[in-house]
C-alpha cells in the first residue's frame, strides 16, 4: 500500500492498494475501491509485491519484474535461477530473499545489475526480512529457527544474531514490522506468539499470543494511539493496546474466510486494510482507539471456484456466477466496479457477532440457475436450485438481493432443475423424485404441476399455494429416484415444457394443459439439458459421453456429437445456433458445427473448465475453471476476421492454450490455436466450368445485359436528342473580311470547303477489313466449342456487341458466326447468351441470309441444334418441377 500526500491544506491523500491475484496483480484506489490498473501475466505465481509512488515490483519465479502504469519496464533475474521470495525496496536498491531461505540478492534498481549476493549459514533458513528505521544499509532477517539476524547488505557482513526466546521449542518467524519507536520492532511467530523487542539492546519489551493459528500479519498504528493489529492463518483479526502491556482490545473472528496475508494501517488515518486469498480486500475503520473495527469498504469475489456461469440479459455485458462459496454474483464484463454479490441478508454482521464464517449462514451451494431479464424491472427474474435442498429461491438482480418467494416442493425431494420462461412470468422446478411444478414469479403462487406418468394434474388449487402455508419445523429427508428431473426447458412461446430425467427419457408436456404429449427414450441416462429457444434445438448431455441434439418440433434426435474422452460437464449454443461448445473432464473445450455435425475447433486448457456460456451477442465465450476464482473470456475470432474451419479427426492432437489473464492475452499466446482454423488446411473448392454432359449451363451474367442487347434500338430511339448538337464552326487563324462600311467576316470560303464531294463513309471494299472481332472468330476451330470467342463477346458491352454483329458484311464472316452459334449450342453452355446473339444476328442479317443459298445448310444445322437444346431444357425444367411438387406434397 502506498499513500501519496499532496501539498495544500484541503488536498486529500491518495491511497493506492496493490493486491496479488496469482500470476497477476491489481491496483485499487482505496477511496472508492475502484480498479486503476491490472498487471500482465508474470509467467509464474507472484510470491511478493512492493511498490513506490509510481512503480510496482513483483517477484514471480526466478525474477523480479518492475512495472510502470501496468507495463513491464525492467526485469531483475536471479543469477542461479532460484525462486525469489520476499522482496524489499531499500532506497536505490532492491533486496530479495531466496524462496528456500539460503540467501538474498541485492540489485541496483536503475541499472538492474546485481550489486551483491549473501549466503546464509546452513543452520539459518530465512523466512522474512525488513529494514529497521535509521539503520543504514541494514536489514533484519527472520528464520525458521526462530532467530533474527542483522546484516549489512553493502559489505555483506553479519552484524548481530538474536537467538530464539524459546531455545527448547523454537518457532519459525513469520513476519517482522517496524514500530513508531526507533529500534523497536514487532515479530510474529508460527505458534501464534507476538513479541515486541528492542533490537538495539536485544531486549524483549512485551509478549502476546493469539490462539487462532499462526501470525501472518502485524502492523503498528502510526497516527498516535499505541495499537498493534495482528492477523492469523484462520482469518482472525485482533487489536492490542500496547500502553497497557499488550492487552487485547478486540478479536474479530472470521474477518476473512481464509488466511489474512496482508495487513497494514493507513498512515495518519484510523483505517486498517487487510487482504486474503479468499479473493477479498477490506477496509476496517476505528471510530475510537478502543472501539471494535467496523467494516467500511471492501471488494470481493468468489473465494471458491465458480461452478456455474450464465450470461444474463441480451446485451452480453453481465454474467451470473455461482460457486461452492454459496454465493450468487453479478459480474460485469465491461466495468469491474459494477460487479457485486447478490445479498442474502445482513450475514456479515451476524457472522462477526456469532464468531462464525458468513458462509455458514448462507444458503446451500447453488447447483442450477435460470434467468430471464424480460420483466427484470417488475419482479424477481432469477431462480436457483440448491444442493440437497427442497426449496428453490428467487433473486432480483436490479435490487441486488434475494427475492421474496421461495418455491418449496411438498414431496421429500431435492430441487435439481429450474427454468424461468422466456416471458419471465413463470418459474418451473424439478425435484429428485420426478416432481415438476410451476410458480408465478410475481406473486410466488403455485400455478401448475406436471406428472411424468398418469393423468395430467392440471392447474394447482388455491389450497396448496406455497406462500399461504406455514413452514414445517421438521427437517425433510431428501429422497431420490430413477425419475429424478435433471433438466427443464420451455420454448420461446410457452407452448411446450421439456423435462429430462436420470433414466434417459425426455418428456414433452403441453404448457397450458399439462398433458404429456410425447416421450423420447435415449440410449443413456441424461445429466443435463440446454435449449436454444430461437432454433428449437435441445442439447442433451448423456452419460455415454455423447451430446445428442433433439429438435423439439419433430421430437427426434437430429445429431449425435461424439469424441469426448471424459465426462461432459457443460454445453452452450452460439446465438445463431451454428455452433455448440462443450467442455469435459479431459480438459478440452470443443466446438461442433451443428449443420455438419463435425468437430471444427478444439483446444486444451491448463485446468478443467467446469462451466461455459456464450455471449448473446456472439463476441465472447466465458469459462469457469476448477482451480480458478475468476471468469475467463475468450474472443470469437469469427466476429472480426475470416476464419476457415475444417473437420478435426478425433485422434488428432489438441493444442494446449494458456488461460486468459486480467490484462488480456497477446497474440503470441494464441499461437496454439492457429492449426485448428488455419486457412492453409482448408480445401478450397473451385467450381468446374461444366459439371456434367447431361446438364445445361448459363453464362452467369445479369439478365439486364441480354435485355439491353435485344432492345438496343428502342433504347437508342428513346435516348435520341430532339435536335442534333451543332458543332462550332472552325475559324482560321487570320479571319478574312468583306469590304464595306460595316466590318464583316468572309465565311464563303469555309462554307465552300465544307461541301466535300467525297463521303466520310469508307469505300465498300473497306467493309471487308479484318477487325479484332472477326480475327478471333476466324481463329476458332469449326468443330470446337468456341469458348474463347464467347468469353470475348460476353466481356463486350451490349452496344459493342450490336456494332460488331452489324459489321459482319461478308458471306464468309456470316458463315463463321453461324458456325459459332451451332458449336456453342452443341457444347450445352451459355444458352441464354446464344439466344440473345442469335436474335440480334437474324434480325440484322435476315434478308442477306435468305438471299444467299450457300448459307442454307448452316441455317438448317442451327435450326436442328436449337430445337434439340430447347426441348432438352424443357424436359429438365419439367423434371425439376415434378420433383419439387412431389417433395412438397
């Protein structure tokens, strides 16, 4: 913790708190407990943290990393590769103990060079160190043998050794802190002893003891009152009055759920900050020096790994998480300050008063949850089932608290499955005895019940309304049966209710009449179900390591997804129902393409993912893991880049990918994913020019191209200007004039020159000049398919094609064009293009073709091919229409 005191009478001090979260660290603003910076992955678990005003030092593995505003700026490596333990900023030097306690390193902070290395005696195993105030170049080191040693880090010499106060049964030193008095330090021990000693005279000033585990933290109050705060390995916080010989003032049992590893007073303020591996940072206020600590502010998360996570709402910005710590949390993926735990009442105050953990007062762990944000502003919108509990409970996210209703099953069965309808009005509960009931989420009254066998119960009578009954005092004996309901789902329109049971059956009920409509028997028992309401696909997790997809409309199994090598834990659909993501005990997260039923992506995580959920917007996949307290987000590459997926064989090696960190993942960390969806592994399909001889192809050009060509004369006539544009008369350089009183130009010479007796039209012999069009036509083989020539014609504009056809004035050119039409019809290609070219050709040169008998044979061949291809086209269309009619019928 670092306190920055700015200048000015009205300026408030700024307090920054740095906490370690495994392989990363977080920096908080203590005033509002808002997150300022998140450190990157250090590469190894962080063992110690120190900070200055702007820099953070973290020991991880065999190195110490220096950060500035969350960015790595320097690295201090241990020369022998030893793991670094406790670190201390000592002026311009950085001092670090070896994790095994055999020595310490001294680095220069500016140059990152190793200034000195000290090796301890084999009978001295260091555990912690501190710098006594006013002791130049000195550090005080504690050991497992209960001894203290004062070292000069500049000369590397041992100044003095303080022996253990209990030589017969020495206890390891766990922490050493400086007191407000010079030469006086506080020492904590593993056996719970606290000793305040004068290191100058080597005398014991006072001694205290905590009976609640080992001492993990000590801190002296620095704003006047002589008070010492201590913390233990059992999560107990104690304060001691040093003015009265170390008398205990207050003991707050279970102040944290786990060991309190960080404890420090804020300089100049009656404020104590504590941190713990239970994923929490708390601020305790002391209204008076002798008053009990009051919990002022805190930031906390799950202190046990989440077991179930589900996106809440339709915007993809929040996730509901629950774990073995018996809490239900609202986690925001866009702003950390919005995350909170849904309240179960004033449990912290009751727990401190009773001296027990707050977890012991909470409801049993949540094993299933369902939500609908449609009516979240009106009433409760979340429904949960609890382990070995016959009551399902409602929650209201908007008010951050437990709901007003409790849905209690009358039979002695535990609630195992819950479902909130899409409209948010009803909640369904299924029990371990096969009982299914429906309640109104607004009033908490029971409305319907569904029977797996026998007649439909229908609507529930008012006399069995849960809220009107007095709760029974006796404890229920939980019963289970083979008909235990393991999953419930309703469609988007509240027309059908689907229930999955442990015996491997799917039951389909009418939502309104509660009648049993259909039953599907699967080959294995069911462990969970998940319905995508938009597509009507139901994912059924079975014990035979198969995920079966059932269409709720046809009530048939449409896909079986295999390849798992461990029990399937959870599944989730993408919003478009294109993919299904599943996680299993083999620590592999698999993505299946639903239309093809093939595995298209798979990666192995460093720890098993217990629950997965996909964002409603399709941008993130969220996962919870068995040994992680956080929720990990994976970006969907298909949202922002082209990803070519391929079918992955079951025996192919799956790459292992590191989990995302609090500061995100660099591209280098995702290199293992490249072989899964790399484009080079994808077979690129190239459409052939011609599929089969029995088919007929078109030119793939737009229909407007041929319509323009056939109606080109009409288009020209419509677009023709009413009056031709007159070109300006060309004036000579020297303009002649006519003699007279008025000066006028002589234009008779120009008018005479314009009357050219020769026409600008070319001579008749010029019509037979070869053009690029006729040369391409002449190069084609008469028995070929004229592919190159017709590709050239299709590239021309309609007006250019019309001009080229009109330019065919010789009989040789006309005969060659007729042969081209016949050859193209014979090849069964470009049928509509040939029809358009032939129509224009016959309309332009029809009189010439009739007047020349030598072209008769080619015309007859063209007529025969035209009839043949037209009849074949009509047969193909008739066959296709008949097939479609048969399928529709």
